[in-house]
C-alpha cells in the first residue's frame, strides 16, 4: 500500500496494513506544524465557544487540544469530517460527535444540522488549504464562520529513499487516497518515471470526489472505499486484489 499523507500521518495506515500482512510505502509532501501564538489561541477561543463546532482533521484536533482544553457547553454540537477526526475529538474529551455518512466536505455540508444556519455562529477548527469548501458554503447559507487555523502544512521534499522504493516496485501496488491536495502535490513533484509507476497502481479512494480527481489525473484502475478510515482503505484494497 502506498500512503500519500503528511510525514507524521502514516502510523494508522501502517497498523491497519500490518494486520493484513501488508507493508506501507510512505510519500509525504509536507509536515504538520502546530501553531502556538496569541492570535491562534484567540481565534481558537472564539471558535470553540460557538454552538456548533466543526473539526476538519485529526491534526486540527490535536493542535487545538494542545492549546486549549476541548469540552462541550450546554447544547453545543461538535461535528467531525471523518471517523479519524471523531476519534481524535473523543481522545480530547468530546463525547457527543456527529459525523457524516459521506466523510468529506460535501458530506459535512449535507448534515441536517447545517442546512438552516442563517445568522448562526459556527466554529471551524482547521488549517489553511485542505477542505476549503466548508467555509464558503456555510457563509453562503448565512452563517458566521469563526475560523481557527491551528496548524500549517510545511512543504518538504519527497524522500529520495521513498522515490527509489517506488521505482523498484516489482508489481503495481494500491494507493490509499484520502487527501486530494497531498495526491496532486506528490504527483507533480515526482520525477516522470516515478509518476508513471504511480499511475500503474490501483487507486483506493476515500470518496467519489477523490476517485474523480484520480481519473482526471490519468488513473483508470480505481476503487472507492467505504470511508477514509485506514481499515476501510485496506479492506477495499484487499477486496480489489481478490476481484482483480
């Protein structure tokens, strides 16, 4: 399995792959840098005071929890984009969390609690880039989005060792695709011969949107997993290998 994630984001997929006797080749276009300054803490205080709070990634939750205790008040509603984010919120002390069936921005925006938000305050715990559909869509619906960027993505060069390992693949592997931004950055940064190897691999996409993106970038062997959870990505890869 080829993992296209931040440098510190491969551990869960490695564990899921190991349970199936598989190995993971990690390709990382950036590392996560949590922010810790007065402006970030002030923005986070405002965001987590809203009646509805959306967390966009496990990294966002971890960075926020390092700055402020996360706890609910009154009828406050926490929303996680996916199960990984929900698990991070639970570890941070939030018990009641809503996740969409479709674990991406479109799934979040389809939740009933976000359909009639005119005049409401909605906290958004996130980072620059990434899931940039949520904020503008909520603003169009009349919500006041209280955004807290609690980390940033620091671009890094692809590991030469990982690129060499990719070039040495004896047979095509499966690619766990859960971040469109990471996917595009890695594909554009790879040498042409390494990118060609990647395009011969099967895509295990965490959503239909990501499957469509992979198809636009020249991939045609694509399977859509049940979710972005590592165990679902691995399960879809295993099922695809059997049915291929």
